[in-house]
C-alpha cells in the first residue's frame, strides 16, 4: 500500500505499464510529452506473431507469442469493443518469389510454434475470405487469430481506464527522470528513453527506424474496407492494409532515421505504399488519401525490447521497434515483475 510510480511516456507501452501498476494498487502518475513523441500514433496496430516471425528472430518470436496470449484479457480489461478492428489476417504474395518468401517465413514460425493456425491457400481461396483482393496475386496463407487494433482508439481507451482507476496523466516534457516523485520511475519514452536513461546514469543504446503510414478513407462509391488484416508482399516489398471503421491504414516502409526529428514522409516511400496497396486491393483506388505521416520507432541492436532496471529506483522499457503495440501486454507484465 502507498507505493508510487512515475511513468515517463504516454504511448501504448507506457500507458499499458501504468494500467498494470494501477490495477496492482500503485499510485501512478504518467508524464506525457504529447502525440508528436509517440511512435504508436503512426502505426497499423497489428497484433500477434504469425505474420511477424522472420528467420533468425527466434527470441523475438517467443516474446511475441507470449504477448499474443495476453491480448484477449488485455482487451477485455479495456472494455471497448471498437478498439479491435480485425481478428484474422491474410498473408499474400504477388509472385512465386514473394510466395516462396512467405513459405520460408511460415516454416520458421511453425518450427517454433507447431500449433500456429496458418492455412496455405490459393489466391482464389483467399479471395473467398477477402473478395476485394486483386486478381494478379499468386497465393498465401490465412492466419487465424492474428488481428489488429485501432492504435489511436487504443490510446484513448488506455487513458480512460487509467483515469477511472485513479491514475494522474500530466502533460509535461521530462528532462530528468530522477527528479520525479515516487518510489519508482519507469522510462517508456520511445526513442527519447536513451537520453533519459543516460541522465539516470545508464545509457540504453537504441536507434530510430523511420516508417510511413497512409490513412485511406472509404467514399460512398468505394468497396468496403477489408475484414482481415492484409499482409501483402509485392516485388520483394512488404505492404500491410489494416482495417479501420472508415477505411484502412497502409504501411510497411522501414529505414534508418536521420535523427530524432526526421519525421517528414519521403515521396518514394509514399509512392511505393500506394502502388503496392492498390495492386493488392484495387478497390482502394477510389478511397480518399486523408493522412500521410511518418513515425520513428525505437529499436535495439538485437531487435528485442529492452525492459530492465537501471538501478534500485529507475526502470526502462523501450526498443520495441515495429512491435511496440503488439508487445505492450508482455512489457507491462515484465515491468510489474521487475517492480515486484
């Protein structure tokens, strides 16, 4: 009783950790520097691990699988069914080479997760599940249980749950986490976590990877948004289409950021995303392009999230890369274990 925790960072990871602590009886204050600092504001919101498993990332797949098992209870805790936008995914290749890549990816996942619900399917079979898929595609897989959330509704639901639980959310930029009140301090400030950890005496090496997303809105003349997450591969380039209530989020570009303020979308990335998305789902050509944005994801050297103690008082949770939202429940669980 009477335990106090200050959380630096108002993104999904920080809010998820804060909610876990609030539910455990901690008095929690979240210091949020605003939407421009959140990688989660520029995200597709894909969950699970089946479509994200890549050969060589064994430990990351294990962590992702553990987090995927925690998502049903996590969503139930939030209590807002609108947060979830899809329950299954389609993995599809535009050519035989693209499909061979997916075959290798799925073989890796099945080797570590034998019970993975991945069904090899022809393009025609996948079109029966998702009729708006293009005719020029070769085939792929249906990934059951591999869903998605609306990233911005998720942040709203986490914020509401925290306030209802008695947590305080303060809009503030923190320069020195050791000056914050409370028995413990959790640094979960994305790319900014490295500098804050250095102030606390233990630098955490993370680097920024930039990625664009597009938000497309359905018009009265458009085909409906997909009911599945669509993970396409075309000419070796990945592209994903993630359902929203009024359209889709398109993404998948990923490259080294040129600094913490490198948030301007690049023309070539946007062009590739639009070209590949429309090839995978031609009906998107009648959608409205309502947002183009770029975000910077904090990445560790080995691709694994950094969730650890800096000292007896300060903890850090960062380095999630492209999996920040998917790994939020796992991170919250691990952070609570460290606090315990």
